[in-house]
């Protein structure tokens, strides 16, 4: 919606230094009790940081820690402006954020002490910490109390906060998200993508972007520099000036003035709650210590540090409270003593707490599945598959009948008349792969109102390959959300939205573009559950496609599944048929863990198959023997599955019986089915389009060789010949059709590989 935006940034930051505190009380900005609590919170943060500083210097705490001493007014003032239903996201310099929001939720002295105990224990790597010691300083979170967590990636949580705000909008909760970040993050792509997204989606999202500008990223000044040889990160003086580029208000506040911070954040929160969208607030502040413990602070002068220390937010508030007669010196001193005692007790608690049990290192990487329900789904799908298989075979036979005898590759695709005939014979429609994708999304969106789609061109356009066609007409633009070309923001927003109880399907148009979003996918989507101590879930689906076949060349044709298969915390699904595509996508959308659902561009219209009309899902982690055989096992997936099926027909003429197994999901991998096949045939070939080094095929072979049967045999014991891994060539994907064709395995190569080990 159109809003009145003042593009001129005031030269002087918002400050209350010239106002009387009693007047601020009379205005309703703050109460006397709140003043004491704000003072206590700031001192608790300061004491916490100074304690951590000393413990690190003494070698009693390990890892990295980035202290926010000096910046206490920003988190305390900002969080004083929100309610318990609101949320925050934090940064690597986030002890103050965690401290302040924990205090907001603490209703008793015991709860407040427990909060600081868990914070200190987390930094010490103890099991009693907020994240069971897994996150430490840079990844501390308290998701149960609205703290969506910190991240060690600069700017990494800005998309997450934006997605959380999107979820709150879709749910209609009225909650607002405070997104904290530093001036260094204001130069990242995630910052710009997220502010653009936050200002445009659904008329503007309820998120307040708060930049703690302490003047230096690590050592490079944002703009002003006090050392001649120092560089400069930005040619503009104020981060808030960038708000104009996104059509949102930009405000500068004195970040050493806790009451001024509360005032501007309160106004921004109220604006967001009224549905008027984001505000960018720049809090000018200063960190007492260097970026980290190895920082010698050569990039700033000691005189500059002295001047800022004279503006200490804690000392300033103490002085004002006493000088203006709001509280006595004894009352102020008592608050400081209480704060210090809280941190002393937290430190004792941290030292006395145990470390995590090393045997539990794998806990919480994945949300647990309901084993009984999974087994039931597996049984039902096996029964349904037995009905589908004859119809699939009929489509394939018809396709071969129509193809020339010397065809290099025959895909299961038939004309409309043949499809209707097969449908009549077997009682299920024969549809293209892409239609199965659309149907799966439509059915799940009807079943669960938490499911929504977001990405580039997913709305009226219907997706680059028509995989969302017709959905916006049924579900509207609030559930089929077109976004800008912003892969990092799309993926990160999916994380935040999923953490807040929705089920996003984020479309990345080509898997090649997932490289742009890899920080969000890897460090937030995959890692957050584990790093936050199992206290959150990220039930998000990344829908994308890859592979060759369209002469699109290197940046639109890659098969990068091995990249993400390397990362713990995410499942990888690669369906090859319409039946599989629909059932697996429905399962992925219902999955409690993140799923990367990778389609193949050449299959959308190139493959057809029967798809039952009744409700069904294919549980993740169940392979499918597409063609039984006795002489050699060929493991192939996605488009390569069809290459393997064609090769098996040729091999049959040679008297070689090939068993073709489609894993369907690369993770979780159904090793039982794969290894049972290998035990029967004694020979193994894997086929994938991806690059050869560290590829999917060798990884499947490794896991199969290590698999142990109930009788003690291993997969390795089953081999009668060395396994063969066929993959893409060690070169970028070329555009020229004859080059593209040989850049990945061919039917002939599969045939020759089988002949070489079956002779």
C-alpha cells in the first residue's frame, strides 16, 4: 500500500537527553518500575559481557564470543517496546538481545535467574544451556520465548526475521518481529533482498529492522574513520538512508540512550502492527571491546574510545535518575548490585553444570518420525504401487512401440489417445510429470491451510515450467506469493516462516540458483534445529529443478544434489515418474524436517505416467525396484532412471537381466532395498548426472558396502565384480546439443558398463 515516507533523514539522532524523565513518565513512554528494570537489564548484560571477557582471557570458556558491552541500550530499549507475543532475531553479537528478551518473559526472580543461568551455561558449552551447549555464543536461541536465534553469518538472520513476519501475517496473530543486525550486515545481499521483500510482500510485513551501527564491521569503518589508513564500507553516512530505496521510513536514534531507543522502536512497532509495514532504525552505538578477543583495535583511536565511553548508557541513565530525583543513589546502587549478583550466580551455575554426553552428539539433527505411521504408509504405498506398475509398463511399452528401433533414448510419453486408452484399461489417469507436481501442491494446500508457496513467477505466470499453474486462481496471492528475484531472501524467509508454524514451499527456479541461497539453506534451514538444541522445527520444502536436456548450458543445467546431500539436517528427494513425484511431494510437504525436492526439467513434459486419483503419499526413504532382474543392479534416479530402463531392454537382448532400482530419496536412503538387490545380482552400477568428484554414485556405493545384513554379511561381501559409478563428465555443462548429450551418462554407456562386468 502507498504510505507517506519522509526520505530526508534528520541530521541529529533521536535523543531524550534534553527531556526530563518525569515528562517521559507522564507521556506514558515508561514507568518508574520499568526504568529500574531497564537499568538492571543493561547492567546484567554489561556484567555478563565483562565476566565472559575475563573467563575467555583465563581460558575457561572456549570458542568465539563477540561482546556487546557498550551497546546495552539498544536491545534493552528495543525489547522494552514489544510484548510477549512478539519475536526477535539476533546476530553473532547477540548476548544483549538474548538477555533482554529473556528478562521480558521472566515473571519471577527465579525465572530471571534461570534465564541468565542458561545463557552462561550455553556459552560454556554445558548441557543446561539454552541450546544444550551446541550453539554457544554465536548461535544462542530461546525459540520458546520468541528468540528466533543468533547466527555466525553476518546478515544471515535478516531473511529469517522477514519470513517470521510473513508467517505472523498469514496467521493473523498481530505479532511484530524485531530484526537486529550490525552495520556490516547492511552491506550484504541478504539485507537488501530482505528489506525489499519485507516492504513489498502482502502490502508490507510487520518487521522492524534495527541496525546497531557501532561504526565498524570487523575493522573496516562503515563511513566515518578516525585512522587514516582505514578503509570505508559505505559511501553514505547513515544506514537509515537506505530505507528510501525500499519506500519505508528510516530513523536514526542515539543508541546510547535507552529511552530514545524505546521511543522510536515503540513507534515503529505500532506502525507495523497497524499493517503499515517495516521501518529501518539505525541506532548509533559503540562496542567497548574489539570485534573478538584477537582484535587489537588498530583501526580506531584511543581518544575515540574515550569519548564514547563517556557516553556509557548505564552511567548516563543512573546519573539522570538520581539527578532528576526519580530514585535515590541507594536505590540505583541496589539495582546494580542485584544485577551483578544475578550474573555471579549464573557463572557459578555454568561452572557446576555438566557437559553434554558425547554419545548424544547426533540427537536432534532431525525431527523424529512416527515409526508406526511411517511403516503403515510404506505398506499402503507398496500395495498401491503394485496396482500402478502394470499401467506404467503399458505406457512404456506404447512409447517403445512408437519409437524408431535405433532410438538413443525412449521416455515414457504417449499421445493423448493412447493415454486415454491406458486410463480406461487400468482405471487411473495418465498425466505429465508437471501435472503431478501441480496436483500434489493443490491437494496439500486444500488439506492444510498452513501450506503456502513463494518464489519467482509462481503466481499468475504459473512457474517457469508451469509447476504452479492455476494455483493462484484457487488460493489467491496470500498463499501463492510472487517474489522478487531474491533467492537468498526466499530461502531464508521459508526458514523463518517454517519456524513459526507454517509450511512454506519455496521455489528456486533452477538448482543452479540455489548456490545463491546456500547460506540460508545450509546454515539456517539445515542447522537451526540442531544448533538450537532441538527446540525448533523447520518444515520447509525447497522445490527446484536441475539437469540437462534443454541446451541451457552451465548455469541452468547443473545437477547439484551432491552439494546438499553433504549437509546434515535436510532430506533430498528426486522423483523420476509422475506417480512418484506426486506422492513424494505430498510427503515432503507434510515432513517435519526440511526437504529439497529436486525435479528434472526434461521430465516436466517429457514423461507421462499413471497417477491414482485416490489420496496417497510415498513415505520418504523407500526405494522402488522399477524392473526386476538377476544379473546386475543398476541404481539410477531422476532422468537417469529412464536411461537405465532403456539400457535394461537392450541388455535383455544380450541375455543380461538388469534389475533397475530407483532410490527415489537420496536421503534418507533405503539401503535395505538396494543391498537386497545387490545380494541377488552380485554386480552394481550407479548412474547420476552430477559431476564425478564426491558424487552421489560413489556415496551410494560407500553406504552399500558398509551395510550389514542380519546374518553378518556386508554389501561388500555380495560383490562378484567391482562396482561402476557412471556420472556426468568433469566439465561444466555445454550448450551445444551434441556436447550436452555426452556431458552426462548415455544409454550406450550404461549398456557397455553392464556388459563389462557381466561377461
